[in-house]
C-alpha cells in the first residue's frame, strides 16, 4: 500500500514538472535574469529537473544504461528545452 502511494506521488511530481511549458533557459530569459542571478536560477532548475527525472526513472523501473540515457535526455530537455 505504501509503495503504491509513493509511486502515485512520484508520478504526480513527474507530470507536474512536465506540465511546465518553459525550459530553465527560456524561463531565465523570460525573467530577464543575468549574471549571478541567472547562474543560481539555472543551477536550482537543473537540480529540480534531476530530482523529477530521477522520480520518472524509478516510476519506469529503469536501471543501468537505460536509466543513464533517460536521465541525460530528460535533464537536458528540461534545462535547455
């Protein structure tokens, strides 16, 4: 039962994260961030993307090379759009 609830929570986070239309880069541009503010925003956004992609990998039960590939693509797509 707890496992099902955790999976549902992870999936809701994944779908909430993927509902965001802007990539980190586009979001920084839209907010007109520059310098240290942009660097900080990009770093936090990448960290958040990594957590979301990790939850997605767990939900999809990926491991090994499949997980590595998925993580790389997922984070890159989220950060760079």
